[in-house]
């Protein structure tokens, strides 16, 4: 049989469009620069290139499919998923790419529930309609911008993912803010693709976490399997942890049982109370890193560290970092370090502070030298500082909220919805953690901690104030984010596409 009989014209056109894709061209043209940077050898480079090629080809095949369909709705997505034998969430991910490349317009069909002075109006998802942009697709070449546009619009969360996956190491994150060496930048757009503030399809990500086949509405703290109040039974962690020590205990067990080789998190730097990204290899490293740091820490910049090459890792971090990892799982283009992440341990976070312009200013307001700070905490609407002398000082959060990072106003996620396990203090008794189990992997890990008697747990129904309090605070953060994003929209400025 001739090639003409084996290969369709549409397939060849899709291949042609893929080869002409800016993302593919940028990598091919910059092969020498990438190899010179030393992050990837030639074999890994080609693995990433061909994985990206497959993803781009699938995207254009889906676009071609939409072009010739009469109706463009959720049933269309289901049909393509069935034809290609893939999950609906994967097809929805392709659709989001096409929307962000201005190749389709998605109209979400929603019912509006009117709000009041305390709560803004909200939409309940009912379905969607897809409008395919008219024109010659071969002439529309979407350019993925570097994350400089995120830095410049002051939306960067400081998660570090962009620096952690940049193939030529041209991005730095300092004091929570990013900078690009534009002389080195390839304009490949990998950073923009992975960034949780470029676009992050909230409903789709919740669907993936729930392992669902349809889009649903969830609590303000996202989908979960079960919830508990728990605390560590490891004395060394109990002595140094913030509340219940569950996140540290998770890492302790994963390292000790050799379920992972390394963990990524935060430790204190040589500057008092300035955290820095940390690779933890031993249980002693875990114990030394225990405790909450309210200063931004770009853990994910370590994804490109030679020490984690070929290793399995667990990552502990705040919501934006968990979002970056989950998004990279959806848009998997073969970055080795991202595929090494086996566990995501998320921390509750209302907002964080820059070191110089935030945390130091708080200490100045309370007249506490940084060297005298023993512990910090946020509880009952106040920021607490405990001095080494035993003295306790506090200040209302409302009096220091202006010192928090501006980008935190763009974040709707209080409870690290994108993690396997989410850990915080809100809703739990003093000295305990609220633990939200998100995924089956997270449930298995939690059960192992119980089985090995590394933690003790309380039934969530017996815990006060419990989930109602968590839902209330999560809703406050979500509504604050909605209001802020809406105000940015009205001023015609860039905003995260949730």
C-alpha cells in the first residue's frame, strides 16, 4: 500500500502545523544554547522535544476536529476523548491551550447566584460552547511569552517553577520577585506554560484532583476525599513544629521509608528569618526545617539542581507551588525533574510577606530585633512573634496587611487544593493540624502514618471549629480574589486566567 493510502491529508497538515509551531521551532533553533547551559544532555533534549511535538500534534488534531464539527459543546469534547482513548481532562487541557493561543473562544454557560454586601455574586457552571476562530491556522502562530509579562504586571507568586525548568537557566527569583536575562532567553515559553499565574483553569484542575469525568461545583476549599485533625507523635518534630507537625512527619516518613530519595522545602538562611529553598536528604534535615515561614520562598527553583537528577522527590509548599506542579502534570512535556515529583504536600496560606519590605517591617513595628525572634504564628486575626526571652508580642493582621505581597491578592486558594495532602491550623484545635486528603496517593500516605503510629488523629466530626471554619476562611480568600481580579479586568490590565 502506498503512503497516500496510509496517511491522511489532515494528518500531514497537522504535522506541518506542529513543525511550524513557535514552541517547537524555538527549541530546535536553540539546541546548542540548551546543551551549552548543561541542564540537559542531547538525549534528554530530544526526549523533551519529541514529547512536546506529540503534545502539539494532538492539540492541532483536536483543533482540526473542532473545525469540522457542527456543534461545539461538552459532548464534542467527550467524543474526541473517546476517539483518542484519553481522559476528558486531557482534552479540556488542550482546549485551554487553544483558548490561550486565541484559536478558540470558550463561552461558559452559567447560572448566576446574586450576592450581597458580604459576599459577591457567583456563577454555577452549567456547560460550555466553543467558537472556533475563522482563518488559516497555518498563518496563526501563537507566541508563548516569557514570564517577564507576569513579573512586570506584579502577578508573580514567587513559586520558582519558571526558574526551575528554564532550559538555559536565564531566570532568577530573589526576595520573591523574578528577573530574566533577556540576552539568554530563548522565547520558548516553557516558563509561561508552567506558570500558575499565566493561566490556571481552576475548574479543570479541581476535576483532575477529584479524578472526575465531568465539571462539578466544590466547597470553597476544593475537592477532597476525607479530612482529619492530626498531630505528630515524633518527639523531635513536636518540639520544633508550628502546630501539629504533620507536613514534617509526612516528609520524615517518606525519607525514612525510602519512598522518595529527597524532599524540597524551606530552611532558614544565614540571614535571621529569611528562608531559602532546601534539598532535604535525611530525617535530621526534615527536623531542622520544621516550622512555618511567612516569608516567600521559591522552593521550585531547585527543580533544575543537579542533586535531584534521577531522584524521586516530595515537595512541600504553599498553594501557588502546588498549582505549578499540578499544571505541569497536565501539560507534561517531559521535563525530567517534574516527572520525579511523587508527592505534593501543601500548606495552607492566606498570604505571604517579602523579607525586606514585609517581615522586617513587622519586626520593626513590634520593636523586635530579628535575632531575638524564636517563633512566629498567625492566629485569631493576629500576627504573633515569640521572643527567645519568652515574651509574646502580636499585631492585628489588618494593621500589617499592606505589607503582604501584592500578588497574593490574585490567589483564590487558601488550602493548597492542588496537593495530595493539605495541612494547616485553621479549624483544628490548638497544637493540632487540619489535614485535607485530596488524592488516593495522599490517603495511602496518611494511612501509613497512622499504621506506623507516627501520628494521632481525631474524627473531623468531633473537631471544633472544624470544616465550617475552614470553609468560611477559604471563602473569604476566594471572594477577595474575585473582587481583585474583577477590578483589574475593569482597568484593562493583565490578570490571571482562572
